[in-house]
C-alpha cells in the first residue's frame, strides 16, 4: 500500500504529514521503547516455565472404576 496513487501522488511520509486521520492512526501503532524487565520477573517466569506439571490422572482409570462397580453388581 505504499504506491503513490494511494496517497494522491504523494510519498507515504508526505501523506501522513498532511493527513490528520492517517497521522493519528500511525501515532497509535508506533512502537514504544522496549523496557528490560526486572531480574525477579525473569526468574519467576523461567522457574514457572521449567516447573513440571503433575501428571494428569488416567482417563482409563477414571472410567474403569464405575464400570467395574457396575459389572460387580451383575455378578
């Protein structure tokens, strides 16, 4: 979308300078300066990522117990 015909023959920079609507839109998406996070945040995030989640319960075991109970009632 940087073709001059999209901007009435102007360069994109000239168009943004002369068009308040486009200038406001560009101001919304301009990047902010990156800030280095504090060391404690980095350590907390990395330890959470490295922590192993406990294994989920076996789905088969969860379904087999009620089934086995019903079978035992039929015997």
